[in-house]
């Protein structure tokens, strides 16, 4: 469903991504784990067609992100690191607006908005002003806008950052509940996040993929050669001990 081949991205002199290759199967939840500055957001912006690669080929659902960016955006939902919410709008109104600009037919908008509000636990705040919502609810609005056009692919950039533990659990459950029906990539800088939600994990560091495993495999490797890997994980700030 997602193919990334030898992707490199330079910002001026800075090589943010260095020859990154991976793919994601349909229905899979892939975790993108790495410390700040590793290149997670850059990869996600390229996958969603918001940023172009320097070299390499990236395809989503068979569409090239450079040549067919409109199609890519049509089949992809994106939760950016900071969600550009319209703070003065009410939740229902905002989601209707997002549905409209994503090309949903007028007579389908109401149903889609009702569905995503139900799905994301937003029914009780449907008529509240977004700017007055808690961080947890705002994040759910972010996820709701990402799925309002029923995309096959979902790209979530640090979906639980800044949430309290209860909100974190709720958002993780929401993401897990979408497993199988959509292909999902989520990024995070903390190890427990991927263990709880993902089936496969890529570890990215300084723009390179340095490891790939299942969450169980990663934990097993951590236990087996604990001292070295714990030190590595600590250096990468993936665990807080
Ligand atoms: N627009 C930009 N211009 C210049 N450098 C950038 C830009 N965006 C990100 N970078 C740099 O690229 C590297 C990767 O950043 P990013 O993809 O945001 O990493 P992450 O999301 O893993 O924290 C970092 O060194 C960052 O400072
Ligand atoms: Mg980032």
C-alpha cells in the first residue's frame, strides 16, 4: 500500500533523510520510532504530498506522491504534528467544512460527520467551540478530520504527544480500533507507544532506518543484550529510565 524506495531529503545542506527504504502492507499499523530530529515528520510530510523528496520514489496506493499528489491526498488522512484547527469554529461545523473541502458530496456530509464524531467520541462536544476544548478532545478532532473522507491510508504524526495518561489511552484505543480497515503509519519518540499500538516498528535515527522489528522482537532484543540496547535506547531518548 505504501512504498518508499531510496528516499533522501535535503534541507539546504542538511540531510534530513538518507536513503530510506521501506514498505507498508494494506491493513498494517507501522510504528515510526525515533528521537526528535530523526526525520519522522519529514517522511510523513513527503508521504502526504506536502513536501517533495530530493531523490527517491514514494508511492501511496500505487500513486506517485510527486506526480499524483491530488490522488494521494484523496486516499490519505493526515494528522500533522500540530493540527491546524480553526479555534473559533464549532466541532460539527469544522468537520463539515473539512468534509466539503475534501470533496465529499453535499448529501453525504452530514452522515460522514455524524459517523466520525461517534467514532472519535466527539458527540458530546459537537456544538462546542474548538478553542475551548481540552487537548485530548482537540486531538480527537484532529483524528476525526483525518478520517472524514474515509481514507485508506492514515498518517499520524505523534498522535498522543502532550496528552495526559487517560487521554493517551483513549487515543491509542481509537487508533487500534482502526487496525485492519486502514493502513496506518504513526510516529512517536517513545517506545511504549509502538508496543501498544503497532504490529511492526521501524527505528529511525539521523535520517536512517537503523532497525526493523515487531514490538515483541524489540523488547526481546532489549532483554537479551540489555546493557547495550538500554544504553542505546537511552541515548536515543526512546525510554525514560
Ligand atoms: N523546514 C525545515 N528546514 C530546515 N530543516 C528542517 C526543516 N524541517 C526539519 N528540519 C530538520 O530536519 C531534521 C529532521 O526533522 P524532522 O523530520 O522534523 O524530525 P522528527 O519529526 O523526527 O523530530 C532535523 O534536523 C530538523 O531540524
Ligand atoms: Mg516530528
